[in-house]
């Protein structure tokens, strides 16, 4: 009984922190949620998650290089 109560309170606190983060620091919160989702995807389906990470890294490096050359 006590463990279930602690688990329920912990879930409510996490939800409140996410909502507060979305209100006050939207970009950072969305980034952290996406990062957590990506880690979950990698742990459940490595054949999808790992190539996705590699693709995102390549896109990020290409965007950064294009930004540096534009300056």
C-alpha cells in the first residue's frame, strides 16, 4: 500500500515537472523528452534506433558546417 502511494506521488511529480518545463523552458524540455524517447527506442529496437542516431548526427554536422560557411 505504501509503495503504491509513493509510486503515484512520484508519477505526479514527474508530470508536474514536465509541464513546468514545457511552460518555462520549452526547447530544453522538448529536447530532453526527445532524447529520452531516443534512448528508449534504442533499447527496445536497436536496428531502428542506432541508424536513426547516426543519421541525426550526420544531419547535425552538415547543418553546423553549412552555418559556419555562411558566416
